[in-house]
């Protein structure tokens, strides 16, 4: 077993909140006779009052906060960040450690599960609806981004707020360059890494960090016209994050996944292992599955669990009666490498 639960790269603690970041475990999965690995990034996690939640976004959020403090000494203004869920949740947990005020800006289409987790952390999001900012592309997160961009042009608002801007902050990819890629390179036998494309941060950081390692990097986006939470098809987006423009668009290794295939492999993983990945994790898992069928030895980045999407999963007929997400944070329950 390669994972040492007692040795995260970063541990943070306040009176009520504890956070662990890095050194996330790797799962050995086999579906229909096809084997591939999955990196359980939900172990970038926080715990508060009996609730545990984690995602790949905690790495970038931590790096952005630390980078700002290193440059400015402290965070005195209110932090705002448009988010589809996980970055906002990660930043909310960090705000309880560092003591800054935080307002996540989310679309009215954000899941109730995301709102409930933010509430658990004592954070009230600013919900952007059609009246405040009409939808101008296929991703509702772009609606929240456009609203924050507009508000930051207002002098009075900008004097009281800062936008760390996960979409154009080099600390985002740097988190994966300096941590995630190093963890992956310590694994034996991996020749391909599959990660989702949302802000572009994980792809850009892994591309830098895995450069010259001989490991191939593949980015995953939804099929055009489809929506997979946490990912974007750049051809559908009114707003293309600058990180993507700088470091992703010139890559030929972009793989489109149909939502139905992502759901298919999520159900297969859940039925066999009792692990319920998030939607973007289903997309990367399916891509890894297809590559493993062609003889590759892939590792898929599993950005999160299905905690943010339980209602959607139940509409698909996935029964979550008596299911507890807490066991997904127990290494003893998981098929670890």
C-alpha cells in the first residue's frame, strides 16, 4: 500500500475545522476485465461538526490563499470567487482557518448539496440568477464569473473585495505542478494521466510537472452541447479561462466524453466497490477505461465524490438509501494500490 493516511502534505486546524491536503490515495480499479488507477482527490478534505468533504480544488484554493498572504501579509478584504461548487467549498473551509470573510458567487442552478455544505461552514453564497446576469453560454458558472467581473469594475465594490480568480491565477496550476505531479511520478508503471478541464489549472499544472517524465497527459471535456459539473467544453463557453487559453488550447490531447458514458462507469464503480465518484470523475474514469483497453496504464484524476450531486444520481435510479459518504474517507474501505 503506497498511501500513508497519517502523512498529508499540509495539515491545518482551527477550533472547529481541520484540513488535510496532498498525498492523496490511489485506487486500483477493474471494470469488465479492464484495469486502471484513480487518484482519490477527495482526500484533500476538511472536517467540521461531523461533516467531511473534499476535492481536488482544495489544493488550488490553498495555494491561492497562501500566495496572496505571502505577497500582501494578510487578507483584510472580503474574498469573492465565482464557483460551481468545489472551489467555493474549499475556500469556505480555508476562511475558517485563516479568518477572512468569504462570499462564494454561484449560479442559481448550483446544486442544493453545494449550498448545504456551505451552510454547514457558516457561509452564505451570493446566488446569481437570470435577472442579475443572463446566461450567455452553456455553463452556468460563466454566469457567476461574468457577474463578478462586472462588480470588480465598480470602484466601491473593488475597494472592499478581492477576487483571487482561480481562472487566471498561476497559483492554481502551480499547486498541481508542485504537489499532484510529484505524487504521480512516485507511482510505478503509470504511462498516462487523465484529468478534467474546468479552469484548466490541473491540466496546466500537471503538464508542467510531468514534462520530461515520459508520462502522457490527456485532458477531458464534455461532449459539445452537454454539461458535466466541474468541466467545460471550450467551444461551448462564452468565457474561456485565461489558464486554458495559455496552456491548454494548444494541446492535441483533449478527449471528449459523453455524459451517458460517464454515468455508465460511475454506476459500474458504485456497484462493484461501493464508491460513488463525482460526475467529472466519471468522465476521467471512462477516458482511462478506454485507454486501458488499448494497452495503456492510465491513472484518472478523481476530482471529488458524488456528495455534490446526490439528487441527480437518485433521479438516475442510483439508490443511496443507507449510503454514507464518510466511508469514502476511510482508507480501509477503499481498493488501494
